[in-house]
C-alpha cells in the first residue's frame, strides 16, 4: 500500500509552491535551472532553446522547508526533446526600387528572424507571367538586403519579388511584386 505524499515536516496535504524546470544538453551534463521563480501553472515556455539540438528536461516540485527555505522534490522522469524547425520566415517587406541607366537598385527591410540564411530575387518583364516561371537573378542566397540588377535594358519595365530562406531551408512566401522602368 502506497502512502500519501506529505510535507517535509510530515503534515498533509502537500503544500507545493510551484515547480522548477531543468534542462541539459546531454544525459551526462549537469542540468541548469530555467526559471527564476517556481512555475505555478501547468505550462512553461523555454525561450532559449535552439532548433535541431537535443535537450533533456526534468521537473522538481518546490515546497516550503522547515526553516521557510524552499526545498525541491526528486526529479521527474527525464524527457529527451529535439525541436525541428518547420517554420518558414516572413516574406521580405518594404521593398524599394531605384532606377538609373543600366541598373535597378533593390532595397528591402531585413527579416527579423534570427535564423535567416539569405534571400532570392526573381524578376520578369511580363507581370502576368506565372510566378514560378520568373527568372531567378540571385542563384546564390543573397546575404544582404540590397541588390543591383545590372542586366536591364533602357525603356523596359521590370517586375520583382523576393523570398527569404532560413538556415534549415524553409522558404518564405513571395513578397509583394514591385516594378520599375529603366530610364
């Protein structure tokens, strides 16, 4: 027959102040406390994890001790977890074009996501053309948020859209389409 849990001084019911959440990067590495005060709810968000890394989590209950010092229970079962990044970044925004003879300069706001690997820029001269058929003018990921398209002709109107790619290969939706005519 199991006995009911009791406080450290033997009294019941159990007085739980909250829970401490611990995380480690391996089964052999000491775990680190993630919260500053005991968590009183049933949920906790680990805002410092990184995608594609293994983590080991466990929880300890916190109760008042005999000298009003909090004491922890033993650890819960250890949970091994690996968060996979399946989240595409936001589409690039705030795109501005500036035309000069033989060049269209493209400027856009850098994405706020921390894991952006780069950008791809697509163009066409026929606005109604299927976007999947637009010409990719940056075959390598563009690492900056500016680009000069120097393969343009005077008097021609060009249409552009941009996508962002993160470090795990997720690609954003297409940006808005912008256009400019070369003088």
